[in-house]
């Protein structure tokens, strides 16, 4: 395996602090979401994770489309849902769900496409099965 890119994220002050990247391309304030007792005035880590995962999976969809000879404009909209859970014994856990919204695709073809994207996306490779809520194509759960 050959490393192609590296970035370092830096956080100060926890969920009510600030985060930025070592290359200074990104900087933002964090806040607790209202659901966790915060004021929800800024972005939170779960929103950042959902957005990053969606962007990565969307790129995987473009790669898979190119590999299959499908026009990139036909690639699905990608929606990633992040849920935060607490277990009294083990603490907080994150679970994710991924959905591809396809226009004018055969359902079976859309499901097969999502499987290929899930196998391609680096974020998906990082997620353990027990933390994966679902992979869907147009609202239908796909067997991975």
C-alpha cells in the first residue's frame, strides 16, 4: 500500500472548542447539539463526519460509474446519516447509514452499484459491520 495523502486534524476545547487542519485549509468552532444539552450554535463532530463520509462515498460513486462506463451525471446523490448512541457499559458509539438516491435507474442496478461503491469508499472500509445501520438504494436496504 502506498500513502497518497495525509492531513492532521487538531482539536482544542472538546465539543465546545475549535477544530482545524494542520494545513490551515479548514477551521471552525464546535458546539454540542441541542439534543446533547448544547446550544447547537456551531457544527458538531457528527455533522463533520456525516459530511466527510458523504463526500468520500460520492467520489467512490463517480469512480465506480467511470469503471462501469456510466455517465457521471447519472451518479446518485449520497446521503449519510450519523447516529450517536450511549451504552452505559461502553460509552458513546457512532452508527452510520448510507443511501444513494438514483434518478431513472433500475432498482437492481442501483443496489448493485451501491455495493460496489461501499467496497470502494475508504470511509466504508473503516466502518465495522456492527456500526453500519444500512446501505440503501432509493430507500431499499441493500444486502452487503
